C-alpha cells in the first residue's frame, strides 16, 4: 500500500509544478494562465480538504492534539492560503496579470507549510503501529471518495 507521505508529497510536487507553470505565463499570456490557475486552485483546495476532512481528524483523535497541536497551525495556514487564492483568483478573473506580491506571499506560505506537513504530519501516518492497515486503507478510500463539491468553489 502506498504511504500517505508518498501520496500527499506527490500531490505537493504536482501542485508546485502547476504553480510554477502559471507563474511563468501569468504576465504574458492571460488566456493560458486562467485555466492553469483554475487547475492549481482546484487542486490545492482538494488537497486542503483531504487534510482537514480526512487526515487531521484521524491525527487528532489518535494523538489527542487538537487546539495546541500541529494541525491547528496548519489549519490557520490553510486559511491564509485560501485568502491568497481568492485574491489571486479575483485578479486573474479580471484579466490582471500583476500578481507578483500575492504570488510571492502564497509561495512563501506554501513552502513552509508543505515542509511541516512532509516532516511532521505525513510521516506520522506512515509509522508502524500508528494505524492499522485497515485504517490506512480507509484514509485512501475517504480521500478517493471525496466529492468535488467539498473543494470546488
């Protein structure tokens, strides 16, 4: 069975690639940048939903860390990420390609955030004796069964 760290890390890299591609064309090709940003935004919102609705609750229930643990910080960062995505979306929808400041803020938040997830959260799920194989399989099932309306906005 694939590890959570591999699966989620792979998605981080896919999203990083989309963001990089978007950033390369946003100032020069608005027609190309709009669908790229939409794909990136939808993918990142899906990724966040996987974490907040599937992974975080399992982590919190097993560790007892709720308001004072790493997931509370990650939720706060998700809020910042959503705000930045919304602001960038409005600029792109209006045909404005000058998102340098917002894009820089988003990139900075994502880099630190992803590092925390990949070094703290995801490895916890992959440790032996943390979850049963059935619990791990349920995580992947829940991730796979998440309906698009949970993250597409």
